[in-house]
């Protein structure tokens, strides 16, 4: 073995030793990092105080200054219902939020020293109490006391326990409301005046239909001139960095374009969309050009909004008291929603005692809402003005 070969083998051996040492250092570092992460997680877990840990809650009830309100979860339909009234329209997101909190309800901190007098914490007579039962039959009752003005947390304790904690105020705000705050109210769908394709009004035994009709027709001289002007302006803007088109050139281009359009054959005449509204009543038809009056009618129609919910569930007898009978006026609006055509039906009943609002039901819903009488009359009168 030559001297150089021995030297080379020595270097290779040294590299192998260094490589092994480096690998060992990497392994030790990784192992230390994993241990540090596990230790940090354990310390965090040790300093986390759970007031509630359960599977999906299936029943929730809470008591506050307004009363006691209980709710049950239908696992099949995945919806919450109000135990005292099955017809009450519960805002699902509200109960879902409370349910999510209860699955893993954590305190901000645990008091190290607790005074015997619970009134110090407002826990001698809790301001709120919430009870929940999970699908695993775990049940918990959390009592909530007064606000800690120093950090805006609330004092809380588990029923039957002497330990006192502080919890975030966000937990308390969710269960401090009356049942009315949980009611899911109806609202008008988003409709634009240009998306409406058909309107039908049935009132006093008369049915009047107005249908949107769009046809292709030759452009008028004025429209042709406007279009030519727009084309020239567009070309001028796109080439502005290279050269500016003078006002005289633009005017001449518009004039030339107009003259050229007038001398072309009929087959090349510019065509434009023309909108008309076809009014039909008792087999009589009338076509009306789109106008400011039509535009105002459509704008007023899409501007209708609910003022308030008069009744979240009205049976047939109750609907009659609101004037929502078979002979009530019905306004049906058909509009384009994306790729689909959708229909909105408004049944217009009697007016409120102050004569300021109409009672209205939407799409034969059991919920009754009020809408400004002035706004509704503006729409009804405008449509009735086209009676044949």
C-alpha cells in the first residue's frame, strides 16, 4: 500500500467519523426539540382549566334575567329547536356557536385563593347559568357571576364545586339575551331591477301580467352615432401612448362612420337590443317601451324591505286576522338569479292599526312581516296604472 493510498484511507475514515458525529448531533437536537415540544404541550395542558369537555351537545338550556330557555338538537336533521315552541325559528348559527364553546369550554385562569363569601364573585346568586348534555351523556352546569372590572372577565364555577375561575366575556354575551334575539327572521332576496323578467299582480279579481321582451332591432341614427363615437374614443385611448388624436380627427371619424353606416346595405345595419314590457290582462295585450316610469316601478319593487316580524308562526285562523286570505292581493316577481329563474311571491294583507304598514307573507310562509304601506302602494298603483 503506497503512502498516498494510506493517506487517502485516513481521510476517508476521518470523514466517516465526522459524518457519524454530525448525524448524532442532529439526532440529539431533534430529540431535544421533540422533548421540549412535549414538555411545552404538557405545561400548557396543565395550565388549561376546562369547565366543560364533551362530545357533541344534544341539549342546552340557560337561565338569565329574562328567564330559562332550553333547546334540543336533532342529530338526523342537524338542527336545533326551542323546547317551549317547536315552531319558533331558531337562528342555527347562534346555537351552533354556543354548542362549539361547550365541547371544550376553557377558563382564562383559576383563582388560587377563594373567599368564603360567594357574593364577592356574584356567585351567591348567579347572573347566568348554563346546563348542557353531550351525546356521550356528559352533563355539566356552569354558574356565571359578576364581571371582573379589572380584566373584563366573568367569575364562574361548576355547580357542586368550590373552585372559581374567570372566563372570557364572549361566552357570557351569547347567553345573556332574551329568546327574541335567537329568532331567525325572513328577509327579501337580493334582486336587481335589471334581473326582473316578469311581474304579475292579482288584486280585486283582476290579474295583470307584465313580461319583459327583448328584441334585436336596427339602431337609430342617434345610437349609431353614439356607438361610433365610443369606438373612436376607445381606439384613441388605446393608442394614446403612441400618438394623440386631435378633436378634429375624432369628429371626422364619427362623421365618416355615420355616413358609411347609412350607405351600407340593410344586411349590415347595426342591430341593438330593444326592451319592451308586454302587459296582458283578460287576453288583451299591450306593448310598452321601457321608460323612466317603468324603471322607477322596478326600482321601487326591489327596494321593498321588511320592517318587522309581526308573527313568526301564524296558522290559518291567525293569517285571516292579518288579512292574508284567499282574496288578498298577490304580487309575484320572477327574476334571474345566476343561471336560474326564481320566483318571489308576496301576499299582501291588511294594514296595521296605525295604517303605516301592510301585513305580508312571503312565498306562503307561516311567518308574517310588515312592510311600509307607502312603499307597497307606490308599486301597486304604478302597476295598476297599466290596466287594459
